C-alpha cells in the first residue's frame, strides 16, 4: 500500500497506541481529512435499514452502529498464554479470573527469577492502551510487552482485561482497574486464591502501570486510592508508571494543534468513550484542569515517559511539571525519547530505543 493510502486509512487511530506508533515508523507528514472526524452513515438512508446506521466510525479500527452493534477491526488478534514459559525469556503466563462476581479477568506473568528469588517480587498491575476502545491483555503487542517487563524487572505482572467502550462507557474501565487492584492485593496474601501471587507477589510493592489510555487509568486509579483505601494496601501504592499517557483538554497546550476541527476529533473520541457524560476538561482526561488535587496522588513514586513526536507529549511534560509544583511529596522521574512517536516501543519492541525505555521502566519497578 502506498504511503498516501496509509495516510488516509491510519489517521483515525490518533489515540490508538499500536497504529499511532506505526505512523511514525514511516515518518510521513500527518494530515487530517476533517470530514472523517464526524459521525457518518455508511450509505444514503434510503438504501439501508435502520440497523446499519452508524453512530461513530474510526475507519479500520472500530464502527459503532446506532443499533448498538460494535464492529472492531483492530486489536482483535490474540495469542495464547505460555504456562510452561515463553521460549524467548522463560516467562510463564496464564489467564485468570481476578474477580468472579465482576467477571474481571487478567493475564498473569511470572518470570523465571521467581523460583530462585529469596524475597517476594514487586507486582505490576498493567492496563493496556487502545483509546478505551480496542485491544486486550492477549493482544500480541501487549502480551509481548508484559512478558518482557516481567523478565526485565523481574516482577509479577498482572495485565488487566477491563471493559471497553462504547458498550461499557467510562467509568467502567476505571471501576475495573480499581477492582483489579483490590483483587491483586488480596491474592498476594499467603494462601490467597491465586498461587503465583500468593507465593511470589509482594503487596507492599505494587506498581500501577499502563500505556496511553492505560496510563490514564493508572493515574486515575492512584487518585481514587487516596479516597478509597484498599485492605492490605492502605491509600498508596509504591509507584505509578505512566507510559506516553493519554491526556487531553479543551484548549491547546504548547505545540498541540489549534485547528478546531482537529481538536473536535479528539473530543469526539472522548465523548464516545465516556458516553457523552464528561467534557474534555474533566479531571479524568485533563488532570491539568485541577492540579491542586494532584497532591493526593496515592503513590510514593511516579515515572512519566513520553516521546518527542508523541501526540500527547505536551500533556505528559505539563503533567510532570504539575506534579513537581503541586506539593506532592513523592519522587518523580521523567524519560523523554527523541525522534520517536506515541508508544513506539510496542511495534518497535526489538529496537535499541525500545530496549532503553524498557530498562528505565524495569529499573523504576525494582526501586519501588
């Protein structure tokens, strides 16, 4: 497919981690055909039945029909777990139900170092990206990354399968994230329901982590923790790792695009994700709208990673500056990659820069 065709098909994945990273792999100028930002119908009304009318379309990614039916075209591929260990790194993985009552599941990763470790390992509760719309813990990109992080730290990684919009609008994803944290902490107790966590997980060293929309979830989970304590954990986790976080806002920040139609496309995606209930300056999506609340962030350390060409780089940098200025009393680390785009480390997992970023995240986990 020629680059010009890619430009037309891929731009709607602005908020989707894997496709966004692919844009920067080819390094062509980003253009925004504005007419595609608006909800549309597949064909003239006279030629279609009521069930085929489209409420929202992100071409090549997701189509939401007015009837409620959702078609996903990206993030649907899955890979099985490796209970006996991945041949490349020895990390064992399995799918578990974290909370049967809520039907909340996750994929667990146990590094080979766990068997020889004299102490319990830190636990990373990881939330995948995908604009709240697509992907699962079993998606190839996220399976590979979670296993690599488990081996590099080493740590027990719990990659959460949370409910996706638009069928389950926000705050469903946030509720699942908090429920997952509760379940993981409970499972780390001796004799807990999940043997890998009961034997190897250290509930005093929990790190909330995620990329893009998942980083947004990690931040909001830590904010909620100060208001709703978790038994066995209290009101703080050891750390929060925000990898290229998806934050936005009504007004342009720094070098963000100023075109109203372009910004409207971002806002429309958020409106679909939250069922039209929350504006673009709600603290869920724009923490900068209420920086005075950040001092309540429920963690001792924060890592913010971003990249020079990331769409949300201005927001990530402003978040880091806000954390330093708000009176929060924890430790902040910022890591910025030059010349790369949004979550480049997922598709370019075998690159030197991706290896360096993984090493930064793994070191952060070890210190928590």
